[in-house]
C-alpha cells in the first residue's frame, strides 16, 4: 500500500487541516495577547470584572431606590457586561454574565439576600437576563476574533512584504554584480579584439600588395577577411555592452546641446545608405526641429532603428525616415516594409538581449541590445520610443522628444 498516498488522503479528508487551523488560531491568539497592553490581558480582565460588576450592582440598587419600579433594572449590569466584553474579550465577559446573574438573583429578586437559582421558578426568572448576557458576550467575542484575524493578516502581510523587500535587495545586488561583471569582461575583451582586428587588417593590406600568392596561401586573404568581419561584430557587441553597463550604472553623461534633429537623421540616413547600399527615403520639414540633446547619442539611437529597419525588411523594399513636429514634441518615424512584429513580441523587444524566436533561428546577426540602448538614450532625453506594427505589412518605430 502506498503510505504517502494514504497520508495525502487523510489530509484531504480534513483532519490535519482542522489541526492546522487550530494551530493557526492558537498562534494568532498568542500573538494577539503578546501585542495588547498588560492591563488588557484576559487575566487582568477577569480580576477587574469583580469590581466592575460590583459597581454595576450598586448602581442598580441606587437606581431602584430612586425609581422603585424602573422598567429595566438590569441595565447597569448589561452595561458592565458590554464594557468588560469590549475591553477584555469573551472570557471575562462570560464571567461578568455569571456574576451579574448571581448578583441579580441575590440582591434584586425576592427573597432578597438568598439565591433563588436553586428552584425552577428562580431559574426561569433569571433565564432572559442570562441568555441576553451570553448573546452580548458572544457578539463581542466575535468582534474580538475579527480584530485578531485582521491583526494576524496585517502581520502576515508585513512579514511577506519584508521578505519581498529582502529578496528585492538581493536581486538588486545580483544585478549590480552582473552589470559589474559585464562591464569588466567587456573592458578586458576590448584590447585583444582591437589587436586581432588590427593585425588581420595589416596582413590583408600586405597580402593585397603581393603580386601573386603561393597556392598554399591562396585562402589566407578570405580567412583574414572573415576574421576582420567577425572581430568587427565582436567589437560592436563589446561597445554595446559597455554603453549599456555605463547607462545602467548612471555613468553615462549626456553632452546636451541645441540640435536640429533633421540634421541628425540626415547624417544617419547617409551613413546607413553607404553601409547597406540601400535607398532610404528621408522626409524632413522645411523649418528646423530643435531639441536639447546629445547629438552622438541620439544619432546612435536613430542608427539602431534605421539599421534594424534595413536588417528586418527584404532587400529592395522601402525604408522611410521622417521628422515632424507634433504640438510641443519632435517626432522621428522609422518605417519599414518588413514582416512586422507580433503583438505579444512588441512588449519585449525593448528588453535587453531579447530577440524574436524567428529572428534567433535566422541568419540575421544581433544580440538584442540595440533597442534597449535606443530606449535608454531616448528616455534620458525625457522622450519616449515605441513601435507600431502590422504582421505582413511592416513596422514603424516612433521617437518622441520634447522640443527645446
Ligand atoms: P538585434 O537587432 O540585435 O536582435 P534589437 O534590440 O535591435 O536587437 O532588436 C530586438 C528584436 O526586436 C530583434 O531581434 C527583432 O526580433 C525585433 N525587431 C527590432 N526591429 C525590428 C524591425 N524593424 N522589424 C521587425 N523586428 C524588429
């Protein structure tokens, strides 16, 4: 027989659940009692119930003396029960009910100075008072349980919030460590990559000057070109990583100046046209659109968008860059006629290292850093960047910046 399964069954049937609830209740009570001031402890309450009931009896007798046939003679005793219940809870309240019933019997119902409780008539006489007292004690007891539960829930919430805060701190520390590592590793990689690339380029230049290469060296130029190309890629990645880590560490300083963003876009489009050999349509307004920005960094952000538009759209399709003014903002639009980005991916593309699954399995190179850097730069300028895309029709990336 599977003992484990049987244990689980017992749990499902409820027995251990009841036990758990009882334990929880006991824990709640313990914590509640530990929280309340000493004079409100149930034991103190039980002791103080005697003088309180005594006072109530004196009041009742005085009231009876002033108004002999007062319709609610037990009113001071009810008041005493309510008071005890509200201050000390259900235990002392039940004691107050018992004491009040006995006092009422002894001092109020004839024969005075004797307990008539021992007879059926006496018991029936006192029953309404006793039951009403019990109801009051129970209602106030419920109130006390509710208060205890609320307190317990509040404490549990507080504990959870503390634990979350701690986990958050640890995550932040880990994140800082990761950024630190990335920054150190990138710095360390930069020098060897530059050296390898430099040496490959020198060799290529030398080989290109040679009249004719021996047969066994015929493949060397191609190999060197590959080294040059791949180290160029690596270099770009290291630059991106360094940029990202200094942005995250808040070390990136913007050199702000008044710039016409039409100039920035024109220069980016020209560079990208030379690099890709593709035509890029540029639509600029007649008047300058001046924003306060770091020309190089904003250029870097626009370059990332335009190079993506070229990379993720078919060769020969149209890529457009437009600048215009919208109210108090300058807007840059980069549009392509690529395959578009599905809605569920659009919310992730600005995250670091995110690449769409189909892009990952394609030959398109990249590290998923370009848009994260672009977003960071634009936001540092007080602007925002977003994407609108329709599957099969293409994507448009918008950058909005406050006008100077
Ligand atoms: P990378 O291009 O190096 O992969 P990015 O951060 O620039 O990284 O872009 C993140 C992802 O967003 C890309 O991998 C791609 O899936 C998607 N993406 C970005 N721009 C476009 C675009 N114009 N059209 C379609 N998908 C895009």
